[in-house]
């Protein structure tokens, strides 16, 4: 069969784009109709509905976060603060999970029996215990087993840990400055540690639990990716006189990434959505803020819709970024 002529190819491209646009429009119309129908049904039953409550004062405070918030500010800003707190927990947890999971995945293939056994025990234990159980256990350990704030542990110079959380140096900016200009150092006082950055036990429990749990899955992904590299590639690297670390960094991991990245994307998506369990320990992330807003306003449908929309948006952003990276490593490997 002869190749399609350029005009025919152009028509095929335009037809494909038109069909996709129609599909997107149909989905958008369907979502709009469902939301409109649900709101109208609630109004017909005498139930207050609508998203106008987002402009009303929230009437509650948020215990921690990067965004300043008080009870007189509107609900939309409370949801924004919850979103920022979700990202504030998910991003460092994801970074720790990838780093720890990579090390454990490599350790699963180590020539030393003890290292392989410990890494295997870690994976089999943590991925088979529910995340919520691990989160509650960590929160109990941080709030019950650590010393009081009056007698904190000094982990490193000017880094203090106690039941009140973790205090560490943090960059601050002077009034009127745009960039941080100095470090603020924690100082131990008679009753607690003041100054620097104070990370609450709720925040620490969420980040550590998400990182440890997800790392057990990342480890298996990394192990599978390394095993997928042909043995001949490793033998060729040895024949060139490369050390074990050089073989891993230059030859094995660049090819393993093509297997690792797609599965890793799923784990990062799961980690972000699993951060909603933080409500169990009182960390004020998105779901916690939505629950408080729901109890204050009675707008259950609207609050749940906001949660769904935000998590959908976060998932799409993560998928887009990881797909871009996957396209890159699928062609040229890791540099």
C-alpha cells in the first residue's frame, strides 16, 4: 500500500484533534451537568448548596503551615492553606522515599548476605503493614517516648528533638528583603526550644510514615529495574575495568531507569493521595481542613468536590512531570 499523501495526513491529524476536542467537551459537559443536577437536587430538598461559602469567613484557625491564616479569613484561603500543607508533607516524603528506596533496592542485590537479608526484611515488613497503622505507631512514639520539651535531645549542633517536635536552623529574611539574609538558630530555654524552624510531631509522623512505607515499594521497583538490565551489559562494564559503583552509575542505572520511572510514577501518585491519612493524627492538610469546613457549613457535596478536584489536579501535574522525564530517559538514559 502506498504511503498517504501529505493532504491526507493533514486531514487525518485534524480529524484526530477534532475528535479529542469533542471528547473533552463531552466530558466537561457531563461533569457540569452532574454538578448542576446535584446542587439543584439539594436545593429542592431544602439543603443549602453552592460554592458561595468559600467567600465567607472560616471561623477557625489552622495550627501550622507556611500560609498565614486566621479565623476571619475566607474558606477558600483555608483550603489553599490545606493544599500547601499537603504539598509541604508530600514533597519531602517523596524525596526521602526515592532516596531510601533506591538504596534498599540496591541493597537487595548486594553480595553480602546480611545486607540482603536486612533489606528484604525491611521491604516485606513495611509494605505488608497498613500505612495508617504505621502512622499511628510513629505518632505515638514521637509524642510519648521522646523526652519533654524541657529536656530535648540535641541530635546535632542546634538541632533539638522532643515531644514538641523538631527544632532546627532556618533561613529568615529581614523586613523589606526579598531573599533570606540570615539563619535563625534554635535556642534551648527553661521550658522549651525557641527560634529556628519548629516541625510538629504530627508533621514529622506524616512525612516519616509516608517515606518509610513508600520506600518499601520503590525498593522493589529499583531492584526489578536493575535485574532487567542484560547480564552482558554488566560483564562488558567489568571487562572495561569499571568499579562496582561506576558500573551501577554509568551502565546499569541509565538502562534500569527506563523500567523504573513508569512504576515509580504510580508510587508518587499513591504517596500524594495517601497523605490524606494525615487527618488521623491531626495534621491540618487538605482533608482535615475540608472536614472542619464541612462541619461548619454542612456543605458536604461541595467540600468533597473540592477535595476531588485538588487531588485530581495534583495527580495530573505529577503524571505530566514524570511522563516528560520518562520520555527523556527512554531515549537517552540518565546523565
